[in-house]
C-alpha cells in the first residue's frame, strides 16, 4: 500500500515508516525548519517518511484555542513543503466537503480519532483516491476499527491504514494495548502507533490538554517491538511554545536518538 504514495522513499529497507511533523501549521518558517530536520534524520537512517501538519484544528477544548492560520494559507504551505522537499504530505480533514479540497494539496488524508465512525466523511475521503489514515478513536476497541476500514474499502479505495492512539481509561488517562496491533493488522491495513497523542492528559480543568512526553520513547519502543508497521508522532522546535498540543510533543532535538533506537529494535526483530 505504501508504494502507492508518491514521493515516499526508502521502502526497500524493510523497516517501519514514520508520520511526523508539528501538530498544526503555525507559519511557513517553522513548518519548513521542522520538515528539513526530519528529512535529514530519516534520510540518514533510511526511514520512509510522510510529513504531517494539520491545516486546521477543528477539535479544541476552548473557544479561544488556536485553530489555524487560515485553511488555504496552511494548505498552500503544506503543498509547498511537499514540492520543495519531494516528500509526501498528510493532513486532517473534518467534514466531507473538506476531503476534495485538501486532496488538491496533500498525498494522504487523515481521519481524526473522534470522527473515525463518520460514514459520510470516510466515503468522501475514499472517493478522492488518496491514501487514507484512520486514527482509531480512543473509545473504540481494536476489533471495531475494521468497520471504518471497510467503509473506505467498500467505497472503492483499498489504500487505507490505521493509527492507534490508545484507549481511554477513566476520565483523564489513556492506555495503549499492544495486543491491538496484530488484531488491526489482520484487517489488511498497515498499523501505526501514535506515540504522542497516546500520552495526552485530556480535558484538564483549565481546558488545556497536558501530556507526558518523557514516556514517548517507552511507548515507541514497545510499539516497534510488538510489530507496528509505523510510528506517528508530533514534534516541534520548541514544544512549550507550540500553539497546539505542545505539552505532549517531542522536542525535535531528541528525534534522531529515538529513531536510531527504534531502527535497532526493528532490525534485531527482523
């Protein structure tokens, strides 16, 4: 399935692939710097890479939270990064109408976790012909995601992958059940582990999501050891100053060390 994504590289190395980038597109300079740093690292380690950036953040806790710099402006930045660095791009969509719009700018469309059961959204995404990444809702079991996968495939698009971002445990915690990796792989789609959102501490009293980035390496190592096809993570030059999800993003200066360890684990397993 990955070989159908234009511009993706290093697929012959038989290791995991990476979806990574900032949570949201804040401006062109920051997005370019992050993309450049990730590309340098992934080319060095021969890791297939898809650059991620949300052109709009539609699901925010508070009305005054950052939602974006403008849809078209952010999409144009994403398209320019893809063309300048010759890499595939992924972004979120939130309504059926957004599917065809975003598809003009990016290579992969992502269905947010909270929207993974929205039939009209899945059908619209499928009909663009783009590869679709479905984020498994934290309210779904691994077994349940097969129905979302089937909605895409039965709409004529077999290019679909799934990203697990953990399951809610009570009100404030998320856990990752690694048994879900082979379960979801059995549905015929590559499975990624989201190693940053799975460490969120959502719905705090002040309306700002917190996280535990110190555990990113632990979640990532376990995911690769358990056989995940890929890793999804959000990273930033200065996470504490990021306009969205900074509390659970990885400092980009720690990315090469993390990926180096993950490559060693995968090679040892292979």
